[in-house]
C-alpha cells in the first residue's frame, strides 16, 4: 500500500467499476469503535497528543488510528475526515 493519503487520492481518481461485485470489494471496512471515538475527538479540535492523553494510549497509536480513519473514509486531511465522518453518520453533526 502506498502512503495512506496518496492511496486514498489514487482510489478517488480511478474510474468506478461497472459491476457491483467489484465495487463491493473496493468498499473499505467500517470504522471501529475506537476509530469513531478518535474521529469525534478530532472533530472537537484535539491534537493526537491530547487524544492520547484522554484515551490513555500512546500518541503513536492515535496517529495510526487517524491514518486508518483517513484511508477508510478516503480523505487526505483531518478536516476532510470530520466532514466525511459526519456525512456518513459516524459522528454527530453538532
């Protein structure tokens, strides 16, 4: 896999497949509970270090979870992840 942001950008640029089977296979897995929790803290403007302190985990773990969220939502920035997370109803709109 390429760098997650580049991978997500490449996926968006590729033409959609006509068959439902291939589009189902290309569908990313759903967000885990922890990824949803991290995304909600990102929505509140928290840094990785702040999220790590709140959740009692290492900043490196948070960084990996943020990358995973961005790949699954097929976005390139934290802001785009929040917008897409709200659009897909992973996190609340308010």
